[in-house]
C-alpha cells in the first residue's frame, strides 16, 4: 500500500502538474491559437473551477517558450470590492507591474516600471492604457495579455477599464507610439455581455456604445468527455494501483457531465473521505453515487454560485418562460405537438 502518493485529485485552485492528476489544458481551447495569431481580443468564460486559470498558466508558459510573442497573465480578483474607479485603476497598474516583475522572461521582467510621478499616470482615464502602451513600445516582440477574474471588477471601474482597453485597441495600428497588445483575453465566469448587463441592467442591448465592442469571439472551456474522465482516473490507478470499475467511471460521467471540478471532487471524496487512502479497495459505482450525494449535501461553494446565478433576473425569466412552454406542451395532445 502506498502511504503518501505524490499526486491527488485537485479541488482547490489551479492545477499543478507536479502535485495533481490533470489532463492537458490547452487542447480544451482549440480556437485559442487562431485568436492570438489573428491579433484578436476575445473573452474566455466558464464556470468556477473549470480549469480557466490552469489553461492561462499553461498558455502563458507556452507562448513565452515559443519565442514569437511575450505573454503575461494578470489576475484582477483583488479588485472585487474596489468601487472607486481611480483606486481600482491604480490597483490594475500595480497588479500588471507585479506580473511584469515576476515574469520568467528576462525581457519583460527588466521592464518593471515605476510610473509614480509621471503626469500621464495621474489620470484615471488613461493609466492602464498608458502602462500597456509603454510596455508594448519597449518590448522586442508583440505582447499577449490575459486578464483573469476580469468579472470581479465592480460597476464603475469596469466601464472605465473596458473603455481604456477599447481605446488602446482602436489606436494600436496608427503609429509606433500607439502600440498596444497584439491579443488580449478577458477571463471569468461571465461573458462580456453579462459584465455589461451588471453595469446597465436596464439596457436592452450593448449596441455600438459598448466599451468593449472590439471582442472578436467568446470562448468557453469544454467539459471532459467520458474517455477523458477515464484517462484522468487512470493516472491515479497507475500511481497507486487503485482501480476504478468501468461502471464507476460511467457513473462519474453521469453525475458530472464532465465538469472538471465535479469529476475531481467525486474521485477525491471516494479516495480520501470514504476509503481513507486505502488503495487496495476497488472503486465501484456505489462509491461514486455516495460521493455525489455527499457533495450535494455539503452545499459546496460551487453549488452556491450556481444558485446565485439562478436568482438573477434574466436567468429567472428564461426559467419562467421555459417552464411555461413545458407546461403548455404537456397540455397539448401528443399528436398535436408533433405537428
């Protein structure tokens, strides 16, 4: 029996290939290369713990290692409760500078700027655009920027942040002095239309006045297939000898539909809570069912997050309409429905 396996099923934060069982992250975003090579700005949205941050970390490392472009990955989660636009933009600048300093690419890390005192940095409406423009002017390769947790930015700072990105994007090809990132992604749980709905819920559409109408496409991460779940669980078997019966893997697929956090959480519950890391026990369909029931009763953060989404007016209206349609269908004789 193995007392201390090297890896585990990850249920918290980004995956670490040295510590966690994991599947290759980048193949889950098949359009990402086209977005970057095409110089597009785009949105990546997916539910909590779907692998967004893991993908961004892998992409940043891959881009920097290939030598065509530079890439930095900046999380904006720190801005969650910062409602003052001026303060929020200063935080964005600080966060970007921290990522520049921490970059493992020497050409980026040497450009750790100290912008304090520069006149143009005193303006809230331009400081983020100024930093990105200055960075792009100084680098010998084009820059790709990933803003993770972008939907954490509160209302007024969000509009100002998006407006600066849009202004920089529109002016980027005018001259050398207006360079701006080649490609950029806003990453979070929501699509950009949902960001703007939070800010202007009364608006019928974002229209041409949208502060981020430069988005080319909205991407999302695919869930794991049954084969991928089997591949993930097989890593545990290879390391510990603990076997998942085929019906157990199929049951995990049934309960999770391949959602990455659920796939990992169910396996982790069986291995750690139920079996106390006794790897001699075979994992069965019944064990997976017990894990699924336990997770539901625990009311994990991810379920609370889903319930919060169900309370939103637009989601409630869709549920209401769908419920009425379903009720109407049930009241119509079957031969009429087919017509």
